[in-house]
C-alpha cells in the first residue's frame, strides 16, 4: 500500500478534522501518501481529489465542521456510482481509504472493500447511533452545546416561571437528549427508545411548581415529536405558561471538546494501522475505553445500545 484516500460523508460532526489530521499524519509517518477527497462520495465520483501534506492538516485539530466538506450522496449505493468512484481511485493511484461518517458512509466503505479497495470506517456523527461503539466522534461536543443552550433557556424559564420544551437532535437515537438532559437538570427527558405519558409529564411539572421550582425543562429528542407539537399536547394537561425551542444545527458546529479530539485522534491512527495490516471492510469503535474494530457487515445487524440508566436515573433526579 502506497497511497490512501480520506473522505468525510453524511452530516458533519465536530472532531472530523481531528480525525483527518490523525489519519494523515500517521500515514505520512509510515511513508504512506495521503489524498484528500472533497465532498464525500460525491467528490470521489467527480474526482475532486488532491494530495495532502502535513501542513494541510495543521491548525485543524480544534476546528468544527470538516475541511474536506461533506455531502449526502445516495447514488453511491448503486453499482454505477461505485464503478465511477473506482475509476477515480485507479486514476489517482489510491489503494485504500478511510471513510469518516455514519451509516451511509459505512455502506460505501463496504462496497469499495468488496470491489478490492480496503476501506475502514470511523464513526463520525453527533447522533451516537452507531453500533459497536460507546461514543461517536462529535457526540460529546454536541452534548456540551446542547447542555450550554439548555442552561441558557433555564435562565429565562426561571425568570418567567415558564415551561420550555426543547428539541435536541439525534434522529432516532435519544442519547443527546439523555446526556444533555441529565447534565442540565431537565425535569423530563423524552426519547424514541422509551414510552412516555404526556399527562404524567404535565403532572410532574405542576408538582415542581407547587414544590417551589421556578421553571420546567422538558428535553424532547427530535425523533419523538416536534417541540411545538409536544408543547401543545402538554398544555392540554397543565395551565402553565410554555414555550418551545428547536436547538437545530447549532449542535453540529463549534470547536470539538478535548474528549472528541482525543477520540478522533486515537481512531484515526488506529484506522491507518488496520489498513497497513491489509485489513478492510471494518468499522472502528471505542468500547469500554478501548479502541476496537468490527466487520461493517455486523453493524448492519446490530443496533446502538444507549446508556438508558441515565434515563431511569433522571426520573428521581427531576422530582
Ligand atoms: O445525523 C446528524 C444530524 O444532525 C441529525 O441529528 C439530524 O436529524 C440530521 O443530521 C439533520 O440533517 P440535515 O443537516 O441534512 O438537515
């Protein structure tokens, strides 16, 4: 193996740049050339590919987003897209790839491996919804951002003795809601993986005010319901003043936390080692504080298991 390619795909996540840097510097240190591919699989097919130097990744470890840009490119699921991508890999003399992203990116990495180009996937998504990894790159930063915003919302909620219903991201995964919710003292956390009872949540909020609380904070994962709809439902059971906020894409940006930078760095270096050992079709993870890998195929049969003890814990903490 003489030359590897690297791309970021799907929704960007803080720490992707740190991963690109780790892959690039580790590969260069082993005498392997690195080519950057812009705009994910779309850029691979279009041949938007350039040689990366060590200087190219300088001053990037602390930057949010991805300097290789990203794109959602469903066309790569089709044979035609894959063959065009391979033509470009041949043209640029790229022997293997590191792909940073979520589920869609892993499908692309597996397809390339099956066609003879070893590809290793790194879990880059704020959602923390990938199996066989306790944490994904970007999740910690997104939780920090969400918690920071929830704290700010609580200030104004308290001033007006209001209830706020706040949507956080995560697609069908409730991890951001659980972590940011517990960290910011939410009165209720609502996630797709667990049932909920709006009447009971309203009752809890009323009880909170009766006990002397000056605010009510309900964190609702986006996969459950829109915050506005949820607030309207809640108001059918309670006579409090309520507002809804959707945190949205602010959760995807910003400087990665130290935890995300370190995770991205360890995973990036590990991915290069796998490729150096001639391995492909693998997804890197962190399990019990150890960097691990699994066959990408196994990930498709498995679901991410969140730490639902947080959800249970919050029921008592919110009283
Ligand atoms: O997967 C990351 C994520 O931010 C999800 O949390 C969210 O549902 C989705 O992407 C938003 O996608 P888009 O940026 O395409 O609107």
